[in-house]
C-alpha cells in the first residue's frame, strides 16, 4: 500500500518536474514554473528519503550491537516509509496553498481570444462549437454570457468542466478543470480542451458557420 502510494507520487512528481505544471483542487488551481517543479521534486522524495533514513537507523542499531533482521525491522521500516510519505505530502500541500493560482486568473496558453463579430453571432458560434465538441451538458447563465459544459470520461480522468465567458469587448475566455478534486495531473487534457474549443470557435466564425 505504502509502496504503491510512493510510486504514484514519484510519477506525479516526475511529470511536474518535466512539464513545470502542477494542479491543485482538481485543476481549479494551477502552479507553474519553479513552484511546480519544487513540488514535483518533493513528490519524488518519499522513496529515497525513506531508504536513507532506514539505512541510518540500521547503522545505528548495528552500532548498538542490536540484531537487525527483515522480520525485526519490518515495523520500524514501515513507520519510516509512512512518515516520509506523510511529511512530503504535507510539504506539497503547504506549498500548493501558498503558490497556487486560480485557473481563471492564471495567464494560461489558449485561454482567451478576441473576436470582432457581433456578440449574438459569437454566442451562436459558442453554442455550435459546444455541440460540435459533443459536450454532455451545457448550463448557461441568465444573461447568457457564461456557459459551463461537461466533457465526458476519457482514459486519463473521469471528465472535465469547460467554462466559457463572453465579454462586451468580444473577448472569449475559456477554462477547463478536472471534475475530480483529487486529480493532481491532467496529462495535458485541460490545455487540449481550451485549445480545441478556441480553434473550433475561430473556425466557425471565420467560415461563417455559427449554428
């Protein structure tokens, strides 16, 4: 159980170090760059940290002429592994709280684009784009300036929420978050959702196909 958690956390940390991106709150918050990579490094620490601490404890026991066997050291080793895992997860949680930014406020790639068409035309194009993307549900605000749509389950998650805001200036702002609050990496799915929506919307407006 502990080993599985350590391996999972290691892979999450490796992904964060490579991509420089880490999710918090199921993608409702994001960390980018340095803070994301620091958290990634911490996520990779439980296994090596527990090995180092266990080796030090074994050396201490041997120096005290205590017999160390696999059976006698089992619970001590388990406690060391569990403690290392908990400490690293707590450190990740604290840093995430300090450095995270709401997706709506972060300057994410493919999250905003301005269109010169009239607002009613853009609204029709947004509806058509959502239909083309095959979203499962779409809930509009009373003034029809915001719509939240659910994108279905895929191999990497149990779905995302796509939120689209239309501003008076013609700016269309789109965000995508994971449905599950426990998900820490999205394998690029949220970025793909944003990019695909805006590209499809632009294509419909440029071609004159809005409905």
